[in-house]
C-alpha cells in the first residue's frame, strides 16, 4: 500500500464564498474510501478539483508522482494520468449492446498512437468478458444497454471506466435510485474494484457507507471535520451536530 493521492492545503473561493477551505486529504493505493458530508460541504467541488474541472486558488494536489493542480493540466490529461470519474447519472450508449459499450471504452484513446496502431486491431474479447464478470453483467453482454435496469446501467458505466484501468476511481452516489439487491451488488463491485486501485465514493446514504465498511472522511464547510471508521466519525460530537443539530 502506498500513497496515491495527496491533497494539501487546498482552498477554492467562488464569488467570495469559500467552498473548499484549507482541505487536506490523502488516499492510498489500493484503498476504498467514503467521503460524506451534508449538502454544501464541498464534496462536488472536491471531486472537481481532483479531476481538474476546477483549479484551486491555493494548495497542491499530487497524484502518483505528479502535481495535477497545475493550471496547464487539462481534465483529459488528468484522466489519462489514471483518474476515472463516475457521475451520478448513468451515461451509457443506450442503442448499443453491453459488449459494444465495453468494446468502445477499451478502444477509447489514451493517446493518438494507441488508437492508430495498437488498439485498433487488438482482440478485446477476453478483456470484455473479464470486465463484464467484474460488473456482474456477463450474462447480459448482448443486451441493448437501453434495456438494462438503472442499477445495471450504473455498473456498465463503472465497467467502462474500469476498462481504462484507472488508478483512482471517483464515484458519486452510486447507490442512488437502486433497489436493495442492486445496492448490495454495488457494494461488492466497489469492494472488488478497490482491491487493486483506489476507489473514492462520495455518498449521502449512511446505510450504504456502513456496508462499504471502509475509512470515512467527513467534509464540512470545505474542510475535513473527522476521519476514521464510520463508528468513530459518527461518535464525534461535531459530526453529530453538523448532521442533526442547527
Ligand atoms: P456538496 O457537493 O457537498 O453539496 P458543493 O461542492 O457542491 O457541495 O458546494 C460547496 C459550496 O460551494 C456550496 O455552498 C455551493 O453553493 C458552492 N459552489 C460550488 N460550486 C460553485 C460555483 N461554481 N459557483 C458558486 N458557488 C459554488
């Protein structure tokens, strides 16, 4: 296990409002981490900063051995460094089969030469099957993605991100809108994915976080309020106040 992501002293102000305030978070590789916090705590801005969508005013973000908070580093360049982001809504190609979606993700460019010379003619069938098994859709490969349940679409999109072999996978509220059975499978999927990489799950749902059974970081007003096991952080009086008080 080694340090993969190091966010140090990051701040971001929007129109005079400090959405992220001297935030420091470190994530190891491999690791499964949950980031929780009330509405407005800064969770989305945190993800935007790591993925390069938003540049911090102050502080540094180091990923692997590279500083990725530099102004000149685009979102796509950061993604190619190995950061995958799963937004809340599934965005699969509905008129294509599960297999075609995964095939497309595998062919997705990590650089112009891969597309031209290497990936174009490669046989991806074994890797497609492996990915489908990983996301629990091995028996759905020839189904139209538009026919899948909401949960299955979410898994497919996670599979499409895994096809890029990210070192860090950021997942925004994966269990929202899922059935209890789907939520359980999603827990297993994320735990499996986090065996070989860092997976950071931003989540509202405490029951789901409990199932993940991992280290939890609580954000509040753009900073880390508490960190540790879910039992540890939920016993913290400040965390209780933030969630229940006011
Ligand atoms: P969370 O995801 O935890 O709900 P956000 O990161 O979305 O929190 O937001 C943190 C705070 O920053 C909120 O008060 C929000 O209104 C503010 N904020 C986020 N992005 C912008 C923006 N682009 N312009 C102005 N305010 C923003």
